[in-house]
C-alpha cells in the first residue's frame, strides 16, 4: 500500500523521553549504565560521561525498575557487541590499506569482471569479519551474505595478491584482543583465509538468520582516498534486526563532507588533531525497535576498546522544511540519475546543492542529522543488493528517520540477495513530512522521466 502521512508516522520509531536506568555489573561492563526504552526493553550501555546528559531525569522508581529489567533477556546484545568490535577492526584494516594505496601505487587495485576496482581491503575485511563471527558464535551458526567471492584470488597468477590478503588478515586479527575479541592462536594460512571468504555464501531468504556484509562499500571512494563504509547487518526472518556502519573518513565537521577527502587530509596535516581528539571516523549502530541509534569513535592506535567506547546517541535532523534541507545522493551518475533528482529538488523546493558522497556514509549522514534526505534512482534493470542498504536502514529508522522505496513501500530484505520488488528508487529522510513530499514529487514526475 502506498505511503501516506499516518502510515509513515507509524513507521517512525517512537522515542520516549522516559527511559529507565540500570546498573549492570559484568566483567566487560563494570559500572556501565543501561538505558532501557519503555516499549522495548533492549538495553543500551551509556558511557559514564554521557550518562548525566542522557538520563538525568532518572527517579527512585527508575532505580527500582533497573533491578527488574536487569533480569530481562538482552536481545541481540552479544551480536551487537561482536559486530561493533568486528567493524572497528575492519575500519582499522581499511585505514591501513587506504593509506598505503594512496601513498604508493603498489598494484593493490584489481579489476573485477565488472571492472569495478576491488582491493586487498575488500577480501581482507570479508575474511576477518567472517572469521570473527564464526569464532564468536560457532561456524555452523553463522550464515553470511557478502559481496566478494574467492574466484579471482584462487587463480594461478594471484598468489601475490592472496599473500597480501593473508598478511593483511593476520595483521588485523593479531589486534583482536585490543578490540575485546579473541584472535587465532596462530596466524591463519591461505586456505583458512579463503575458507573464511567463501563461507559468506548464504543466499538469504524469508526465514532464519543471516548476516549481510559489504566489506568496503563505496569501493570507488575508497580507492580515490575518499569516503567509504564497512557495513554489517543481521537479518532475521526477513527483517533487519541490527545494523553497524563503520565510516572511517567521516569528518567531524560536517561541512568537510562536501569536499573531497584529500582536502581534509591536507588541512589535518596543517593543524594536526591532538591524539585524544575525535577528528574523523566513527562506527554507528542500532538494533531494531530500540528507538535509539549510537555512534562511537574509531579506536585510537594502541588503545584498548572499553565498551561502550564513549558511545553517544545519534538522531535525525528536525528540519522538515525543504528550503532548509540538504539532500545527498551517489557521486556517480551511473549509479543514480542526477538529472532526475535535480528535477525533484526543483519541484520540492530543495534549495541547497546536493551533497554527493560515496557509499553508505550517506545513510550515516541522515542518521546523524547532517543531511535530511538521501535519494537513489538507479537505471532501469539495476537490482539493488541487500548489503548496500541493510545496516543503513535500521540505523536511520532507529535514529527517527524513514526509509522506503520511491513509492513509499518498505524495503524487502526477505527475497535473497537483491531488494526484489523495489519500486523506482530508494528514499531515506529525516521524517514523515519530508518523506511524503518526496514521494509525491516522484509520483508527479515519474511518467515524464526517462527512468
Ligand atoms: N549501475 C549501478 N547503479 C546503481 N548502483 C550500483 C550500480 N553499480 C554498482 N552499484 C552499487 O552501488 C554502490 C555504490 O553506491 P553509492 O551510493 O555509494 O554510489 S557512489 O559510489 O557514490 O556513486 C556499489 O557498492 P560498492 O560496490 O560496494 O561500491 C554497488 O553495489
Ligand atoms: Mg556496496
């Protein structure tokens, strides 16, 4: 059924101001404070420094409720914990590879059959995350759909490339304890790395549980030294129940998003951040139905990840006037029609220049309130893959936003690796009012478009 204002409102998660607070004492989380959403008692750890801000209205009754809530099951808590730590590790891996790609042309950019560039980072992240999930939950309990396969890596002339991947994976896994995860007892061999990559061969579907992973989303941005994301999500019975997005180059000053990351690098060199400052990059995450989305900074070199790693909540923007709203879209016109979105912007009264950013960083920008709208209109016949959207959708929804196809239907993650049935395009927005306007504008101009 097409979307109207009331159905949209129903889909926007209700965030109650009156959470309950508990103390929970576990080896990992001594003295952490949990925020409990009234309608959904999933627990969220809030760092002590954020506690006063987030939960200062707690009462005696709240304190009593804590003890009750402490015995409630923590749905997806372990999955979220492992997923965030694994994505943190993947971000560190990607940063190292991107730095070396940029500093020298060392042959790490390969060409896939579709000619899109793929680097050592894609395979290495996939192997690392797959290995960590299997280690944490047991190999037989872990199904993963991910972007890469081992075909190219297994070719006879790819031994150098495979060695680089194995080396990168082992370098990363050796750091697992620093991120609070268990690493291998000894370095993985090539066959174990290939096995971890090819274990990501799930085909998804309407039942059961599987992970989706885009090891390096926005490969073009990655090889160009610009924005990219690591995207991990958990899908259960066709619903995205947990999403984690690592955005290593996301600048803390949002105006830097509009520039090529190269400029940010130059400026950072001119005015180096202090070692403790949160200069760029974060991991953002949410679990379905919680009404909260979070972000935590990337782990500084040599530091140990102590959960929740200074996490703080993120929320979508409250701007609902198109004249003040920023819309973002893919950088490449081959991936989304810039002329169609320009027409929509004109119709809707969006006055600002589009923010063109590589990868699912666009979803993070909406969730953080740095932009209000994301639109993607791929050419007819292109089928969107679930790993390109799953994590971003749940994070935006829990941050208070809305994501649908361009007819207003929810995205369907239950049909295998593609978003089957996706109509016209993808729209994410900060709220129902803006969303409704975009969908009406699409309706009005669709027939006369060439899409
Ligand atoms: N022709 C076409 N149309 C639409 N989408 C396509 C197309 N080809 C690829 N892809 C998928 O889009 C992912 C990149 O999307 P972005 O929004 O990041 O685009 S852009 O890089 O900013 O231009 C990109 O993800 P990555 O491969 O991880 O980079 C692809 O999954
Ligand atoms: Mg992708």
